[in-house]
C-alpha cells in the first residue's frame, strides 16, 4: 500500500488535522542538557511551539488525547534521520524550565510553594526533540489519524534551522 507524500505547509500556516487546526508558532534551539540535568553535551534540544485550536474546548481528557497524538509525531532532519519528541502543554514546559533554574533546596521550596498544578484545557503546546549538534534542515511531520475529507494524511513544516 503506497503512502502519499507529506503535504508541505509554511511556518505559522494553519494545518487541518481532524477536529483540530494546528500552527507551528515558533521554534527554539537550546544547547546542552534540557532542564538542568546531566546529559550528552553533543545533544541540543529543539523546542517547537504549537497552537492547536479545537483542543482547548474539549477538557482534560482531550488534553491527554492531544498529548498521545503529539508523542507519535516525528522530526526529520536533512540527513533523513527521524527524531521522537516529548509533548507537553507550554505552561508545564515553562514551569519545568523555571524549576531547573532553582539552585538551592530553599529556593526550590519557595518556588514549589508558589506553583499550582497546570490543569484545564489548553491550546498551547510544545514538542521537545533531542537532536545532535550536527543536525540541520528540520521538518516536522504531522500524521493525521482523524483525517476528514480534504485534509492531508501527513503534513510537513520546514522549520528553517
């Protein structure tokens, strides 16, 4: 069974994916270990910010469905290597990044005391992809499992990194 090639979309262009409308809003490349942990110094993290309209009106159970869908998406580099990412609501990503910047136990307790667990429906997501320092020319591949008539099976977005 032949698969159709991905339909190309531009950065910030709306992509119809089943009941959702997806946009890649920005990217960020972070050098070194993500969230302050020890890691491979040859690995960078490519963070892709997504806006997913339609997900925010469907509640926490649908957030889990969106996260499950996002974890199956792939990043393709210019050498044909595929990378798997970790999805999370953007507010959780920022909370984790802030926690990683905390240096002492006292600072962590003060930080943790002021935090509330991020719940409720969301439309702002990130995908965090570990990539080698040599990787270039990234494309995000979005597979559409709930394809509606006229929608692509797979979309690709060139990320210009």
